[in-house]
C-alpha cells in the first residue's frame, strides 16, 4: 500500500518536473549566422512579463513565444528594423530595451539632468549664504 502511494507521488513529481523542463528546449535556426542575429535581437527585446529582462534571459512562456516569432521572421527574410517595428506595433514601446527619445518620454530623459542642475545651484547658493 505504501509502495503504491510512493510510486504515485514519484510519478506526479516526475510529470511536474518534465513538463517544466520540456519548455526549456526551443528550436533554433539551422543557419548559424541567422541564429547569431536572432540572439543579438533577443537582447534588444524586453520580456513583456518580466519587464526588467530581455527575452534572451527570460524563461517566461511569452518570451519563448516572442523568440520563436523572431526566428520565424528572420527565416522569412525580414530585416532587424522590420522585426522590431512589428514587435513594437504589437506589444507597444515597452518591448524595446533601448527606448527612443520622443515627445511621450522626453521628460524622462530631461528631468534627471534638470534635477541635478537645480540641486547643484541650490547647494552652491546655500554654501555661499553660509560662507563656506
């Protein structure tokens, strides 16, 4: 009886382990140059689930799907720019690991510099008042 229960538990553990392990394997491109190109693109694309990781480093299922999509588009002869444009149109600007400066996000690029200049000015002014 205990032996039968142990077998069931080991079987369940094995099934769980294998189902997670199987998703780690993914098809790669036959041409090594195309695969290198795909891997370099993976570093430019942010995982939509992990947010801080590129799809190259992510194990999320959506990252696997996007990697396969990129490989398929490379096989179809699309350029890097076309692939990135497609992904940006589908998932939004957040998919890009290197965001472009535009009207929507200019404040995010300018604000830190502005704060640094204001902080420096206030510090110098305070130092001048105190006579330091």
